[in-house]
């Protein structure tokens, strides 16, 4: 559930950055949100066995890393935002949430069945 929320937050932040709204005038905010969401999506993709999707998010993690930032021009940052938006939209479509199975009740036995 946290991964889904972070994906949608990242999509919103990247869209705001692409529209150049003053909310995302600080590129560090965009970098932190996109990098953290990319890490979560990559972990979720590895757990679900979608290794191609996980490796697709590695360049996003490197490009948007606030720890070791890469000097990027404005136009290149715009292209990276478009690529990030496309990647998160693909992740929302392809990553499915697993439903937690309920535990069987031991007090509600099936009538008519006897133990051996």
C-alpha cells in the first residue's frame, strides 16, 4: 500500500514539476520524492519477480539521487521528469498489489464433517 501511495505522490510531484508550478520550484524536493519512490518500486518489483521493471528504475535512482547529485541542465532535467513520469505510470499499471488472505477460522467448523 505504501508503494502505491508513493507512486501516486511521485506522479503528482513530477507533473507539478513538468508544469513548472512554484510548488516544485526546488529541484531537491523532486529528487528526494522520486528517488525514494523509485527505491520502493524497485524493491516491490524484485519481491514480485519483475526484474525488468526493477532494473528500469535503477537509472532513475541514480539520476534523481540527492546524496550524489549529477549536474544536469534544465532541458535534461525536463526530459528526466518525463521519463520518470512514464516509468511511474508503467509501474502503477504493472505492479499489482497482493491481497492478504484471511486466516481460516477454527471456531466455525464445517457442519457435517467429523474428525478422523
